[in-house]
């Protein structure tokens, strides 16, 4: 089906990016509500949206063993997740994101007053 409709496969990437950005936004909002700050907030941001490929392959293999194409959305999500998180991590590291991570050997920056 992918060979017959390559546009459908290509549409997976922007859809996967949108889903991932929503997951990042939810993780950021949740960490703020929980009072998590600094480098810990950055850790929550990334940990909340990871593990998708491992769990997804397990579920797809269990529910769709005869449909190898069921893995395509998982791979699209995984690739866009890696690309998006690289950009987000770079922004956080250089101070343009929600929290700047400390450099090696530097203390965690003080949390702003809530």
C-alpha cells in the first residue's frame, strides 16, 4: 500500500512531529504544575516522550503480526522525535529554551520563585 500511495507515508512525518510536540508541551506543563525546576524539568521533558519505539514495536508485533507496514508510523515517530529533541536540547543547552542545563562541573542554576 505504501508503494501505491507514497504521499500517505510522507504524511506520517508531520503528523508524528505534531504528536511529539504535543507530548513535549504536556510534559513541560506537567512538570511546572508539579513544581519541578531546572535540570530536573529538562529531564522530565525528554523522559516523558521517550520509549515509544520499544513499546510500539512490541504492541505492533502482538496486534498486527501479519502487517509489517504497521511499523512505519512507529519509525516515522521515532525519527521525528530524535530530530525534534535534538533541536529542543540545543535550545535548552544554549539558554533559549525553558530551562538552561548546567555545564559539566557547574552547579544547577537556582530555581526562580514560583
